């Protein structure tokens, strides 16, 4: 197994995403991984691919690691088999805990942006209204929640992420304005 290839990480985690909701399933992880290269452009220092692949692949399993000593041990053993030194395994788990709320390293920032870009644009709109409909919200209520809790609050960390966010926010704001006019 090669620790600098995404394949072993994805193969290890895929079974643990079975049964997760559509917004947080294995396809979500694949979309995050698919954005890593673009978001890593112009980032200094150059990110470590093994750390990015770990963070992206295990992104939706943070709670499972915290709540299941068995899974935590399995993940730990998996990383050691890939050649991660003991200290890096511990560092990886700490990075995983903070990558969404307070990313410090370039790898954390890249995965942060790769995840949050889905909150904006067409995908974010679809996700918000699917969730809002499932929760019985009116269109106006969903639009307000989406705009105030997600659209204007998520701060992107990477140069490419900031550019993508600006474009997606503009698209989303235009859609919400049109929707409100029609409502």
C-alpha cells in the first residue's frame, strides 16, 4: 500500500459510509477528494498528499472515531500499515478533529474548502431545499436559513477556495433573489 495514493484510504473508509444520508455518504467523500488538486494550487507550503487523503477520506467519520474505540484502533492500525509513524497518526487524528471548524495546516484548509464548497452554488441550493423540505420548512424559511447560516458565514481558506466561493455565492444570491421575487 502506498500512503501517497488516495486509493487505500478510500478503500478502507468506503464501508463505513454505507447508510449515511445522501449529503454525507461516500459520494460526498469522492467529491471532496475530486476537488483537492484544484484547491491545492497556489498553496504554500506545498501540502502533503497523504495527510490530505486521510483528512478527506475520514472527514465524515470523526464522530465514529470518537465514539468507537474499536474503529479508532482499526483506523490507527490502518495508518501504521501505510507507514505512518506513531506521532503522525496522533497528529492526523488531531487535524481531523479541527479541520472543519479551525483548520490550521494547509492540508486542513484544503479539505475544509473542498467540503464547504458544496454549501454554495447549485449543489448547495439543492441540498438546502431538500433538507428544508424534509423538515417541513416553507421555501421562504429555507431560503432565509440557507442565506444567513451558510451562504454568508463560511470563510474559505485557500486562494482557489476563495475564488470558487465568490463565484458560487454570486450564483446563489442571484438564484435566491429570483426565487424571492417569484414567491
